[in-house]
């Protein structure tokens, strides 16, 4: 997912450019930590549905929030829907999905099916800057090859 930053305009200027990143799915916090530590002008919002994941990331993986890195305990779908519904919207250069469905009948499904629903992806697009980049971990039992975001977020 870090390689996705190269999709932004002028990737050679990333270290000097303010970068707003939304990460849905905190896990151990390694992605937000990497961006925070290596891109000094970045601001990161991470959304995690499970508060115990924040505890694990903090206690076991050295994650800590800062002025530039905040965690929001919320459902990622609800969080993005809320942002998209505001009159004055937050705008991100990068939005990443690194969340699993936790539905054992689907097997490993990242992102969950609701995250690749066309109306939801329109909401994601509405919170991206014109220099948009959208990255998503994509793993599933059937390895979806016709990914709907290609039609919405080229």
C-alpha cells in the first residue's frame, strides 16, 4: 500500500508535500506509523471499528497517536459516509482500506464487500482531493478480478 503513494502527482516531492491519509483498518498500526515517521508533513486519520485493536497496536506494536496521527473508533463505512455527507468535507490525498469482513463464511475478504459497493465508492471519491489516490488491500476467497472501483476511481 505504501507503493500507492507513488500514484500521487509529483511523487518525488512527497517528503515536502502535506499529505492527508485516511486508513480504514488500524491493525497493528504499521501503515500509519510508517507514513507518520517517513513523511514529516503528513496527517493521518485511522479508523478502527474494534477498540481492542488500538490497545494491541499501542501496547505491542509501538503505535501512538500524535498531533498528526489520530485514531477514530468507528465503523469505516459509517465514518466515510459521515464525511461525505458534510457540507464542508474533509479531503484526503490517499484513502486505504485494510479491513477484513470478519465473516467466517466469506473466508479472508479484504476489503469487505460493502466497501466495494458502487454507491459507497462514490462517497470515497467525494472525500478525495483532485490529486487522488485510492489503495486497497484486495484479498478474498475468490480473488475478485473485476474490481468496481476501477470504474469509479480510475
